[in-house]
C-alpha cells in the first residue's frame, strides 16, 4: 500500500487576476507562503519518504517550504506540471470567459482541448502514469506530490471512477491536501481538499 499526499501550491502573485498556466516567474505571495507553512506543519507528523513537485516556480517554492520542514530533497517531475493553457496563458479570467471557445471547454472537459494547449484527458493520463511510476518506486511508503489544482482534480476523478465532465464537482483550494491510497484493489481517496489552518 502506497499513500500519496497531493498538495496544491499556495496562493501566487497573480491569483484571481490572471491565468498563469505555465508562465515563468510566478512565485508565491506572502499569504501563499503562510498557507504552505501551515500545510507543512500538518505534514510534519507524517512519515513522508519522498517529495516530488512540478517544476514551475510556485510549486517549487511550495515544495521547498515543506522540504525544509521535513528535511527531505525534492524531485522535479514534468509529468505533474500545470495544464498547458495554450493561447489563454497570461490572459485575465474575464478575457478567457469572453472567448467563445470557453463554453465548450467548461461544459465538456472529456472531449474539449484548450486552444493551442492540452486536453484534460492528456492531463489525467500523465498524472495517473506519474502516480503509477512513483508507486513502483516507493511501494509501501508515503509520498508527497506538489502540483496544481487541475492536475490534482483529474487524479481524484480517476480514483473515484468519475468522468472528467464532473470536473466542477470537486474543489481543490490553494495549499489544500488531498490523499490517495494505491494498493492491489486500485486507488482510493482518503482525503479531499483539506485546507490549512492559518
């Protein structure tokens, strides 16, 4: 049995204003750092064997805060990186919602793809493959994966056996923890969207 804690990065400097996607140079805000410190305190009681993170700045900074608390190194993995938002990267949320292609994306995640970007199916495929690979490396251990809201949601939907079109039914807040267990019976969700207490 292998346990995965899926930690979303803390609040970043563009939160609520711009869709950063894979933009470089988007680090945590002061509030985001406080959120992650609280999450790290919560994880301190766990016997975590390894930490892996998306290579983007906001996830690296999140992982660094937790790693400093736990005394562990960080492995960076491209397969847990943020969804590629293509043409929408760097736009305001209002601009994205004004795009006529937004409706197809928001209503049919199972078949839609972002303009010039990635499909949700591709995101789910890569995160599930990443978890399977990490389970083989850390069988019987506890692993922390620091990633992004969309990526974590697709992993949870897979574990629950729920279609991608139900994407909007799961909330993954900033610096929240969700937990999966992987064993011979498959994947099970043990915790969903536990927010840090500041």
